[in-house]
């Protein structure tokens, strides 16, 4: 279940990193999607009587789980940051001006 949670965190982080429209509703849904992992993991842990039975508390009582989540999310963040920087350098685009910003500025004039 920890791998599933890391996938949720990485997917939400990549979406947050790739899209620069951070309004209150988008930020709300980002936190809602990220926190839904904890909610459903806890619900599955108390309701199912199989391998997931009472797995929530032991999983998050180990510090190594938090380190794993932090390390993977941070390494993906750094990889996305490096990728966007390399892409920007290859295109020769100014880092303060991207394509969407140029289109918005042209449409306003």
C-alpha cells in the first residue's frame, strides 16, 4: 500500500509542477486527492479482513516509510526540475517567459 501512496503523491506533485494555475479550487483538490490516500488506506485497514487488516497504524509508525515517501517525491521533483531546465535550455527560451505567457500577452494587446 505504501507503493500505491507514493504513486499518488508523485502523480499529484507532477500535476502541480506541470500546471501553473494554482487557484484556491485547484489547491483544494490537490490536498483532497493527496489526503484521500490516507483516508482510504485507513478505511480499508479497518474494514477488510485480509492482508490489509490493521495495516495502517504499523505502516505509519515506522520512520522509514516517511523517509521513503520523502526521498521518492523529492527525487521526482528534482528530475522534473532538471528536465524542464534542459528543455528550456535546448529551446533557448527565456526562463521567465514561456509559451502560454507569450500567448496571453499577445492576446491582451
